[in-house]
C-alpha cells in the first residue's frame, strides 16, 4: 500500500471551506465526508481533511490556533507552470481567499501565497529543478 498524507485543518464553516477548495479545482471525496468534516483531494495520495473546530478539538488536548494571529503551518503545493500558479491564485482570491504576500520570482522557482477563508497559509509554486542554483 502506498503512503497517503491526510492533512487535518480546523474550519469555522465547513460548507464555505468545501466551496473554496472546490473552486480551486480540487474535488471532495464523499466517502470520507459528513457534517463534521470533508476530505478534499489534492492529489492521488494527498488529502486535506477539513474538520469543523468542535470535531477537530476531539483529536487534540491543545488549543486550536487562531490563524489570524499566529502561524500554525505552511502548506505548499507544486504546480506544473508559472501560469498555473497565477491561475490558482486568481481562483483563490475570487473564491474568498486573501492574496497574502507578494509573489516571489527566483527564476528557477516562482511562488505565490494565499490564505484560505479560515486563515490557513498556502504557498503555490512552480519549480524548474534543472535551473536550481549550485549554491543557495
């Protein structure tokens, strides 16, 4: 069996969160979704579990991070082209996300950053590994 990644994120409004990620082009797996959470398919082995805060809290004794004030995680997704990065950024903002930081262009890597409606930090990037500098 291949290893799969399930990233779990607390959300305030499940329907809003599902709609946001669907508008970015990611599907929802109904098998792992109900009124407490939804499984968003990022890739064949990468999934984001959007869990309403009350349900998320049942998995931890720690306080849920207020993502409007503190950074909890940086989630990065690679895309195939710079154009796809810009297109996803436009979709994210149109769907209710926030253009969070100015774009970064290192020639070998191009990156944009948005916050989803719950304030989670997403970095989308294109990287041409053949152009990676010998020394950083």
